[in-house]
């Protein structure tokens, strides 16, 4: 391969946007009474939200610390990262606030503030990620070496738990993308997916209830 493969990154972005939006809808339904959470479900939702925030935070830190220097070195004047970096600094305190609010939800059962914050995060991520892909993907394809790109992907992957990340990729990849991924990863992917799929579905069913879409 001579150009970086961006599919994994693209699907990761889709996961972050999709899960944040879905949690925002869930929190709104919990507030309005369309969904109910007993203590076990509330705790599972709290953990899920906190882990997603940590995952999104790690993704941005990897971009700041690994991808940005790679881009500055390879593409130099072709790329202006200031707006995207500003977005990252705006997203960080919001992620921290959401994690704090998730804990408050677990102890009080009140999801109203959590719903508002998650909706704001989902809107910000939609805008930020669309901008990032529009601006950076062509530059990455044109200027970044496959070796450098692999370094970036490795740094991003470090933040995830493989038992959650792999089944999520399967969930968010389009069928033709999944075929490509299976071809790239070989039979190990199929084996790992069959190991982790069940646990992932159980966790999602507990968190999302009838919104799980499984
Ligand atoms: Fe970003």
C-alpha cells in the first residue's frame, strides 16, 4: 500500500458521533420518562458515558500529540490546524463536565443536564469531525507516509478496549467496508469478533434498552 488507509479512522469518527448522539437521545428519554433506569442500568449508563468521554478525549490527544506533528512535518504550509486545535480545547472541558454529570445521574437519577450536555457534544462533534475529514483527509492521503500513518493509528488505538472497539467497528462499518477490513486484518478479526460480540451486545442492551438497535 502506498497511501494511508483512512477507513479505520473514518469508522472511529462515526462511532464517536453515533454513540454520543444515541446517548443524548437516551438521556432525553430518561428525562421525559420514555425510558426508565433501575440502579443497575443507571450504573451501566454512567460507566458507558464516562468511558466514551475518555475514548473521545484520548482520540483528540492522539491527534494533538501524534497526528498534528506528523502533518506539520509532512505537509508544512499546506495545513492550518488552528481551528481544529481550538475545537479540541473547547471539547475537553465539555467531556470532563459530562463525565461528572454522568456520576450525578447515577446517584440522583436526574438525566436532564446530562441530556443537554450530550446534545451539545454531539452537535460539536458533528461539526468538528466533518471539518476535520474535509480538511485533513486529502492532505493525509497526499503527504503522509504509510509508516507515519501507522504510528498515528497505533497511538489512537491505545485508548480503546479491544473488547468494545472491535464489535463497535463491526456495528458502524458499512457492509463493503467490513469486507475491506476483513481482507486487511485476516482471519484474526473474525475470531476476535466472535469472542467479543456477545458481551458487547449485552452491555449495549443494558445501556440502551429498546434504543439498542440490536
Ligand atoms: Fe479532532
